C-alpha cells in the first residue's frame, strides 16, 4: 500500500508519519518512510536546489517531476512489490497545490508532464492535514525558512484552498483537522486506516 501525507508546512505531517511508523512497527508490518522532494539520491539533490534557489515556476515543476519519476521507479514501486507499506511525506498532490494553485501553472501542463513521467500511478490513500495560516505561522515562528516557505501569505492561502478543493473532489484524499492535539489527529488517522486496510 502507498500512503501519502499532504498539507502546508507546520500542519504536523512529520509527527503523524512517525506515529504511523511506530504503529506499523508494533504490528510487525514492513514499511518504509520517504519524502518529496527527495527519496532517492537524485531526489535529495533536487530537494537542495528547490530549497536554496528562487526558480521559475516551470523549472520548479519540471524538477519535481524529474524527482518523482526517479522516486517512483527506484524506490516506491520496488518497495510495494516487496510487500512493504510505503509512507511518503508529500507526493503528486503537493505539486498541484503548490505549482498549480499556488504558482499558477496551468493544470493542463501539469497533467501532460505527469502523463509523460509517472502516468496514472497514485497513492492508495492520502491524509491531508488541514491547518489555517494563522496557526501555521504560530507553529513555524522559530524555524529558519527556506525559499518556498518565504513565498508569502497570499501564496499559501491559494495552496490551502487548493488542497481543500482537491480533498472535496478526490475520494482517496481524507481531510483531517490538523489544528487538533497531536493524539487526536493520530486517532483520526488510525480510525481511517482501520476502515481501509486489514491491520
């Protein structure tokens, strides 16, 4: 199974992924945890570029899909074939949220690049941790921001709205209130998993 976590930075993805990994360990289930940008040697180099440089949105999009193709073919698909559960911090929905809704890249262009790279491959289940911008900034007040995180309130407002639209129109995306206490967020995640897979 391929499970992804989506949402803006500060929503709690890292914490919930750790909790889910701990659960799978307790249950004796094989899994791997990965991330985008990143996941492979090439992907981590692309991540460094995206975090460091102010790029044209088209360059951002193309680099993300170069990473995604490498990620899917070298790590995600082989791991699934081995019977492992793959948990990824971000995947294709992030590109739609950030580059389409946030940066304004036409969805038709993104669809063409996706078709050329990963085709119809997608997660089995996606958890979207929804968080208002005010709380995002409160949670991230002490963090050093990278290039993307400095994009501004209007940009992130479009990204959040994009995520919410996708969640309302895509059955595999489950919206969870990320403003709840961490334990309650994980209770919601675990409840959904119990419905979806045989733990």
